[in-house]
C-alpha cells in the first residue's frame, strides 16, 4: 500500500438508506474545524467533539413536556394536563390543570404585570398569569378557538383554523371581534401558527407563509399589513423552532419534507436537510407521526433539533452540518430525550421524555443527567483496502489525558432533618449524578452546622442524601452546598471501543478497548489496533464508541497494511 492512508470520517452524518450506501455517521458528536479553514494551523484540520450533555434544573413530578417561556423571574412550563412555574433555584409551583397533550405555543406581553397565554391546538387559549389556575380565554366571546399564539409590537396574535388571525389590544388581554385578517394567499392551505421573527409576523400555512409588518393602524383595524407571500409552508405546527429569544435563526420542516432556514434580514429560505433526513421526515409524516423541533445554545454554539418517535437529528448552525442524537433508555438507544428548548436563568431549558425533569444542555456534562451518553463516530469505507488486502493496523488520534480524578458535582442544600438512625439527612435540589458511597464536601449550611465537613454519603432518593457518621442536632436555617468529589472508575480510566466492518457496515466485529489516559497524561500515544484480518469487497469501515463520562475529542485516524508503519 505504501504509506498509511487517512480513514474517511464524515463531517456530517450520512447513514444512507441502507448501511452499505452510508458515508459515515456522527452520533452525539459533531465535526468542527481547528484553526482557520483557509490556513489550518491546528494539530488536525478538524476535531470531532462530543455534543453537550444534560444536567437537571428541576424535578416536577409531571410527564409529557409541551413547552415553556421565561417571564421575568419565573419560567412557565406546560406538561400533559398541567401548568406550573419554576424559579432559578428549581422550585416548582403547580398552577393547575391545563388540557391537552400536544406541544403548545406560549407568549407574554409587555404590560407592567405581563399577561401570559398558552394555546393548545385542540383546546384553545388559556391565561396562565391569573395568580391561580389557568383560565380559559376567548376574549369575552370575541375570539374563536385559536390554534396558535405569538406576541410582537405590543399585540398578541391568535391564529384560527379557518385561516383568520386576530390581534389583541395593545399590551392588554382584550379582544375586538373585528380585529382580524384572513390569510388568502393560497386557498387550499390551512393556517397553522403565527411566528414572530426579525420584527415581522410570519403566518405559516401548510402551503406557504405570509409576511406581515406593523403599519401603526389604530384599533379596531388590524395593526399589520401584508408584505409578501413565500410559497414554502409548514408541514406540522410543532415542526418549527428558532424564533425563541436569543436564538435568532428560524428553521422548520416544509410541506415537501425538507428543512428550511432563514436568518434575520432574509425571507429567502435555504434548504439545509440532506436526502437521508428528507426520507426520514417523509416516512414519519406519512405514518402519522408527530415531529417536534427544538433548539438549544451550549458552549457558544446554536443547535437546532428535529425529533420523531424513532429518530432525532440535530444541526450545528455554526458549521451547517448534521449529526444524530441518541439517548439511552432502559438499556436501548433511541431518539434524544430532549423536548423543545427555551432560554431561562442563563440556560436553555428543555423537557425530558424519560421523566418530568426540566433539563438543560450543559457543555460541562458528559452524561445525560447521570445516564451514560454515547459518543460514536463511524467512518465511510476505505477504498484503498480492496478485497483480500491485510488490515495490519489502524491508529486513532484522540485527545488523551481526559480522565477525571476528582468529581465536581454540586447539589444545593434546601433543608436538613434527622435521618436513618439519627444521622443528618439533607434535602437537596437533585441527586441524579450522585450515588451511595461517594465522598462529599458539605459547606455553608447554617443552623445544622454539624452537616459541614467531609463525609461518605448515602443516596436516599431524588432529593435526599444522608451523611454517614453524623448525628442530627440543630434545626436547619439556610444555605449550603454539597460537592460530590468522587469520580466513577470509568471516568478515572476512560476507554474507547474500536471495531471495524468489512461488509459495508451491516455488522461490526468485537470491539477492542483502548485507554484514553488518566487525568493529565496527554503524552500518551494514539489508540491503536492491529491485525483485523482481510478487507472485503465493501472496503473497511471503523466504529469508535465512548460512553465513559469524560471529554471526547477525535482528531482523525489512519490505517495501513504494515503493522510497523504509522503516520508521521
């Protein structure tokens, strides 16, 4: 063969309609250039990094997340049958019943005490800011049942299934029966929802979207005038995201099963979805499945996500490249557990399909709220290896020395009481990433000062731990943090599993485990494997898996038919 040849790792995921036509896969990871693209100065042209993990903001006890919105110091969150608020500390206040199970649209106005309204497509509008339970809202009988709500320029805009759009009073939850327009651009299209974007109101139908702008027209006339019509519609009301405060990039699934993207200042959508994703979208829609779009910002990067019941894809807006998102659930990998996404408390809050928890994308987390989180890169076929050529060795250039000797998981103390056998039992905001037997450092507790110090802990449940060897004596007053300094063995000595396929990705051989190095040992050599047999007519594909909770970074790989030959 001569010198070693680079292994063709993809920059975007391309699973193909069948594995044998795939061009490589990225699962829970994304490719990013190192240095200037026109003048590479890094150790490699790009790095494949693990996607941000998930951490917990609050435990709600609910299920079926449907959407949320930050309003001043409270975040309003909707679940199946319930509405609630949470604050910066994750304290939950259940407002009451909210009908339905589908994703909602939610908006607030700029009144001194903001009105907050959420709309369920099957049950209409409900006011959440009543000081009590959600209240059905129909504008005193002047508003027909809406299927969506948005706010802009002082007005609530409600879309109706009969293709009308109503505007509220200025920064008021009042309704005039005559303050509406009818979307008439396409007679055979159905109005799905209003979207505020870049100081415009976009009225999305199944066949197009109409662009409206504030004209300063006095009530009771409709305050906006139509600017133009774009012949690209919305396939489902929940298949759009990116209008959320601070994201400022709008992406949605159009009626032709493609993902479209517009940026501020442009009304010309760009088709950004690859054929593999288009096929998945079409299959899901024709099967009657609901698509859910969401977005997050983590590590300074914007990610837009599209999920069905069986898959999840995400695009890194900085590189315009796609990867797949998988979550572990009951020992089986499936689509990402994230639902929705909106900014709150300097985080991007999202729902969780596996619990009623409110989570957030966390660049410093290498698990999904304590659950192992797979990093997988699959290469395309190496055609330099024709049939019957020896696979003598392969070398993979990982970021090494990423082991974690000391844990840093912090729990906030909310209370203290007497526990099992009289020990100190602490009420904390979460325990998802802790386990019994961990070593913890407790500091800042007032009242129950005997809790301060270093202890071995026992995990009681999702909100309680006990400090072994203590005796509860003093009532709790306030404050306190618990830092779990134990690091699991798999984080101390992380490994990568390396396997290869010679049948076009239909099957992979038994993986070889190679060390990524303990903390600080960045001088370690590449992860290498040898003697993988003979290549087949489909070439050779490689799969690299990491589930240990550490930083993951791949800078490339090479392979050779000579067991002694490595890349310079």
